[in-house]
């Protein structure tokens, strides 16, 4: 009989920077937003403005302002995923997804708390639906969705990164590493899913065991690609931002016959 609990690989929980290395290999290519000005009204009535230059975005909103590098990916012809890994506030990141077709947007702020609290993820996230100012708005507003509950997908981020996700409820998902430095590891963490448009879902998670959170935009339409970013503390205890992305392989789904998950 083999005692799998004695496997040293299962005892060694990897740090965020160890598993994130190379996890952007199959990510969609970056795009430039040079010359683009984006003025957003958030659903709480506040404003966020972003003015993009070659490598820097000047932003104002969310009770702060700054000028920081940005990362943009055109996930569909009319939908752009933008992340601002703040250098001016290194334990924070702002992620914006916007559509020039509907002129709607979502804004996610990820922040690393100063101290860890037992039983709580150290990286928290705030969410807003938004609209682009000065242009007609169409379609449904982005918001929380239960559409992924019961679905089971594989995510191939590189030749050496393969993960499985099972969406358990509106608040949690389960994951395991099938291939990579975390092989054999898995957990159930807090998650948030918002529907952005037909086939496009924002999936955000906050881990318990290590200080890391992530924002992903899953394209579950014809493309079956995901684009994402991480914010967390690396093995030295410093804040670190990373990119992710890759292919989605649906494995199936279940439907609950009567009582439903939260």
C-alpha cells in the first residue's frame, strides 16, 4: 500500500510567484490604447477616468489618482480587458473591462490587506458595473451571475500549467492542479462570477492559504479563451502582479434537481 500523504510534493505548498511563472504563455496578445480617453460612471455614482498614453495610463477615481503602467488585451473586437498594476499603490490593482459595442464596463479593485486575518483571504476585491460617459448605452448591465454553477472546465495556460475548476456555488469554486508545480494540490476558495455579455464571464477568486487574488475574463463562446491577472504576496512577502491566460476545455456540467447552492 502506498501512503500518498507521505509524498513531499503534496506537503510543499507553493508560493504565488512559483506557480504564476509562465502562466501567461498562451495568453492573447496585448494591444495598445494610446490616445484613448475613458470616462466611466460607476453604479454608486462615482467616476473613474483613464487617459492612455504609450505605456502609461493616468487615472483618477476610487478615492485616489496616479499614473501607472497598464496591460490591455482585446478579447473580442469590441471588448477590451485592461489591468492597471499600480506602482503608485503597489498593494493594489484596478481592472477594467469595457465594450465599445454596448458602452458598458466593469471595474474591479483588488487590494492586499496590511495584515493576514485567520480564516479570511488577505487579498480582497470590490466590484462595480459602469457605463461610458457621453455615448448611448445598450444591453444588460454586467452583474452577478449563477450561470457557471455546476460547470467543470480545464484551463491550459502553458505546456506546464493545467488546472481544473469546478464552480460550486455563487460564492465558491474548487480547483486542482493537473499539471505544473502545484500538481496534486487543490482547494476550495472564495469566488465571484459576473456576466459581462453573452458568453463572457468575469471570474474572480480570493485564496485562503496564500495571499493572492485573481481576475479572469472567460470567453465561453466560440473562442474558449481566458485572459487574467494576479495580485498577491510572493515568497519574499512583497506585492507582485502577474498576467495569465490560455485555453478553456469544458468537461461538462451538472444541474441540481431541487435545492440549489447559495
